[in-house]
C-alpha cells in the first residue's frame, strides 16, 4: 500500500489514525461501506480466501456475531470506531503500532 520509492520518506501516522485506516482497508475489501454497514458475505469470502490453504482453520460465525454486537452498540455513527471494534472482535487484520519517538532512542 506504500510505494517503495517513498520508503526513504517514512509515512508518519498517529495512533488515533488507526481506526480510520482500518475502515479504509475494510472498505477497500468490500467488508464495510462508507456508512458503516458490514457486509458479512464479503467478510466470509475474505476469510476463506486468506485461509483457503490451511485446512486446520474452520470458519465460524464470529463475523456475524461481531457485526450484530457492533450494530447494537452506540458508536455515534463513527465508522472508524465501528471498523476498529469489528476488526478487534474478528481479528481479521493484525495491526501494530510503534511510537516514532520510541524508535529514535
């Protein structure tokens, strides 16, 4: 997602940007819409494509359960928060963050 010729100019993001980055990824994959609707069918397609070569992984209904729980939460129509909560619940994409100030030491 980040052009190689720009590696010498590191992308600086803030910890607070992570939920919106997750929303952007989920939207790009067709899992979440602009208004925060979660497309469970596309979620399961993505999970199956990620794990298709690993027969030990069984796909459960965790995505649907997570989506139902999120729809019941009052997230003030914040699609970024909704995306972060959904991703944390399903553990679909691993997100790690290190503080740039810690790297300078």
